[in-house]
């Protein structure tokens, strides 16, 4: 493994797991760096290199919410098994009353959303690293060796496969006959869903050190929104890949490469004619969808990204504080600090609440109005890294161990 690959992988381990894993991370650091040319004196002072002089905060303990907490009903739960890719952020794809999942043994499965009944299951020979996503009668996954594989939603039969430049990290939904793939070399590929041919591609150079993973390309009307590792948010024409605009979420800054990490790896949100994004070691911004002009910016860094509704933007800070910002001005409306260091997912609006998952398999409901914790349900004995999916008043969530749960909210 190259020095760049080792440090990229380590940075993912360092910044994406709960505090209790930091001691293990320091040990892994030594293993990854051992025998690696150019490491210099890093082995003699791993904590100094990581930037930690003492143990970090432990995850905040959960408190009793009392009798007024939401009464949540579990409709059903099943498991597709854990993915082989330890750092992948596989997402469920839900459409037309079916949920599509990828899990153990590189299986892709279709289940009925109403009761979890399995409709079909196919096993791929390649290691799945990105997806699941789809639309317009196809389902697509990306693989570690750079393939995008399209399946028929009806029976899971392969329709086509296309080899791209490197590992596929994320896939957009299908819009206008096109699906967009993001690969690990910071390249965007737009594929025709008819035959998998590449309609266009675009790329940017990556900094020496980045976080493992990538934000999902988001299609908004006739453009696709992509966050890059250099802190740039770019809108490309979905038709031909022409760059419509480029906005800076934040510039890399600091003395060390760790301090200069500026990846936009989290969720990108949009409402009406505005786009919202956040980056690591940087800011949260609102950008005009038509021009790319930054309308407001807050010094609020986030690796998980942002959620938004008609009046608020929701952000998870670097210490897992939950923030609600005014959509128009970026002013703070409230902040919730009772879930600090619990490695929260991006907040997802549902009714009068937002929902976040955490490292210990819990889903938490917060009031949109004031940020109060109003509900909690443990859906797994493992971390939740996948963003919860909202279907009406149902909350659907995939945990890292492959368990999938559907809850009904009152």
C-alpha cells in the first residue's frame, strides 16, 4: 500500500469512528506506517502526528426521555448481512413499494417495503463499494474494481456493466436516462442507462491527503451537484457535462496536511433555488443554484453534510453537536449538545422532527422547533452510517451489520 493510500485510509478511520476507537486507531497507525518510506519520525510520536495529546471525549451517555417521548412502532426488520467493504457507505434504494439493498457475499436483493418479503436476490462476483441507486427501471451498484453494474428492477438480471477509471464510491439517482458515478480518483462519469455508455466525464485533482469516501452526486433539475476533495462544489450540466458554476465551500488552510483536509464528503441538500453543503475543517454554505454565488457562509465544519427543509438547514458539527440554521441568513436557531461524540448521521427531516442515527445503533428524534430530544429507538447492535430514508411517516434505516428496519412515526 502506498504512503498516500495508507494516510488516506487512516484519516477515514480517525475521523469517522466514535471516540472509543481512537486508541485502536493509534495502534493501526503504527501498523500502516511500518515499513513505509518517507514516514520519518512519525512512528516515534503518533499522537503528535494525529493531533491528539490526550484521550478524546467519550460518547455522551443517553438519558431517559421520560413518558412524553414519541411512541415509535417497529413495522418489521430483517438483515441483508454486512458488506465486505469496511469503509463503504452503502445506501438502500426505495422505489415503487420495493427496497433494494446490497450486503453480505455481494448480494443485491429486492424486498417488499410493506412487510420485508424477499422478491429476488442475486449474487455478484465483484466486491460492491457504492450504491445502491437507480430509477427508470434499472438498479445500479458500483464495485471496488471500477465497474458500474446495472440490474433489472423486476428480477435482478444484469442489463449491462461499464468499467470506469477506479473504485466506484457513490452513484446518483437516475434522471433523464442518465446515472452519475463518482470514482475514487475524483472523476465524475455520466452513463446512459440504455447501454451503460459514458456520455461525458469530468475530474479534478485531489490534495495529497483526503478522507476515504465521497459525497453522492445530487441531480437537481438539469444539473448534477458534486462536492470535491479540494473544498469545491461544482454544478455540471446533466446533458453534456459542461461546468455551469463552481463555488468554494472553504479553502484548505493550516500547516499540516491533516489540517488542510477540505473534503466535501457528506450529503448535499437543496431547496427551491438554493444548494447547501459543508466540508471537513471548513464551513457550511448556501449557494445560489443558478449562479453559484455563495449567499451566506458559517464557520461550521462537518463531514456528514447537511439536511434541509422549507425553513431550516441542519448540520452535524465536528463534535456531533446538532445545529439548526435559518435557511435565509444562516443564523443559529438552536443547538443540541446531548448527543456529542456519538458519530451521528446527517439529520433527515420527517414531519415536525429530524432523525439522526448514531454509532451504537440508535435513531434519535429531535424537535425541529427547538432541538429537544423527543424520541429514541435502537434498531441495531452496530453503527448506523447510512442516511435514514423517509417514506411518508415511515423511517427506514440500514445499519452497518446489514440489518434493515422500518419504523412508523406517529
